[in-house]
């Protein structure tokens, strides 16, 4: 029974990854390669060996991502979590507010774990695999070393032991997460010209921002937002100028 639940979860996680990353890859790297009106952030395209490396590590990540939820929600541990199934238990207002709360929590968790993994003592052990994609493609979204994948999925128990989590919250949240993660590794910028300097846009992470992180290995540590990067002074000084050049 537990094995069947595990297979079901990795099937869902894997399907989301291959559908979202695969569709982005098909559009930007196959059908409209060098034809899209959007300028590629880094002019060169990754090689086939890069795509294969990214997909291989992503498959391992998917297998790891399926382990934590199956152990927490399909064993006796579940009774100790905040997981619930009746939407009326906390009301519809909380149900929708929880998505924003999860975004903020995940962005904070990711920023500080990401900075920690850039410490010299940990970088080569945990994070170098992801940074082998110096010019990332959509397939790089889950291309983590197994140890980093464990860190990444650590947000799940944090959710389940801190805030009420409805049965729909996790699948919907992680669908959004993979979509935004693929966008961050897309190699193209989808937000409009001037967005990086807009009063709202300056707080939102972009594909240019994360692409710079892959290219230069420092600065721009955020996931969805730039609050922590701006507050902690870790946003690259050339970010906004680079964004403008890509969108010109």
C-alpha cells in the first residue's frame, strides 16, 4: 500500500516536471529556436549533454521528492501534522490566504538554504551539480544533487508541522512552484520591458535574475521574490541593467 502511494506521488511529480519543462523546451528550444521575438538571456544554447545531465539529476530529485510526503501523510505520522481535508474546518478565507503564506514561507526557506549551500564547505558537496548548468535550460528546474534535493523537499514538513495544510494546498502549490522554477531556468525573459525597475516588479524574481546567479555563481539567491536579496544586499548590482539589455 505504501509502495503504491509512493509510485502515485512520483508519477504526479514527474508528470508535472516533464509536462511543464518539456513544453517550455519544445517551444523555446525546438519549434521557435532563434525565431522567437524574445532575446535569449545568454546567446548560446546549452549542448545536448547538458540537457541529458539536467534530466538525469531531475529524475533522481523526483524520486526523492516523493519520499517525504508519502512518509508524512500515509503513515501514523499524519495524525501529528496539520493536514486537513474539510475546507470548512478553517474557512475559505484561510484556504486561499494559505497559498500566499506558503509562497512567503517557501521563498524565505529557499533564500537562506540557498545561501547556506553556497558556503565553501557545502557548495561542492551539495550545490555544484545544479551550477553545472551555467547556461540553464527548462530541464534544470529539478537538476539537484540528491543532498540538495533533500534540502529542497524540506519545505514540506515545515508546512505540515506549522500551518494548516488542506489536501489541495500541496499539489496546487507545487504545480505553481514547478511552473515558476521552469520560468526561472528558461533562458528567456517573459516579463515586460522595465519590469525590473517597476515599483512592484523590483520585488519579483525574474528569469534574468536567476540566470545571472547560474552564470556568475553569486548574488540573486531568491526564488519567487527579491525581498530577502534586497534587504540583505545580495542582489547583483548589474541586475537591472542586464534586464534592460535583454529586453531592448
